[in-house]
């Protein structure tokens, strides 16, 4: 299982994982050294598959835009985001104490110098 990196860039934003328990994580979202907000997500596990003759390894995925509100939430302040994180982690105990192998698939660089990651959602 390829894990979502702790720091990554997507859609022009820099994301930094602040906390993770099992499949629930809270991320800080920034743009150009300005804090934009915080996201709390239920990380999805995508099984290995074959697409157009290519094998796509099993990997973790952030919720898609369509899944926002069900598997992902955005907050403007850290305290509210952490409350949601605690609510979700108490509701769903960790699946595993072992974190999957980290993998970076850089496709470019952000303003911050962080790699731009490919994020595939089911």
C-alpha cells in the first residue's frame, strides 16, 4: 500500500499532515506561505487494479470533491479541525498501528519546493 505523503502539493496548495490516527488525518492547507485552512479527511484505500493495460498499485487516496462532506471537511481554524479529528478517531479506532510504506510520485514542484503529487480517487 502506497501511503499519502506527510507533505504534498495539490491544486496549487501545500498540505502538511499535522496528525493521523489510522485512516483519519488532519492537514494544514497553505498557499504562498499563507494559512488557508485545515482539512480533516478519511483516507481511502484503493486496491491494486489494471487500467488501460497498466497496473496501478494499491494506494491511499484523499477524498474526491464529490466525497467532500462525507469523507472530508474544511475548517478555517485549527481548534475546530482538531475537534472533528477527535470525533472521527473516537468513532473509528485505528485499523493498524503500522503506517504503509511512503512513496513519492513527483510530477513537478510547487512554489514551496514541495513535490506535486498525483492524487487518484476511486
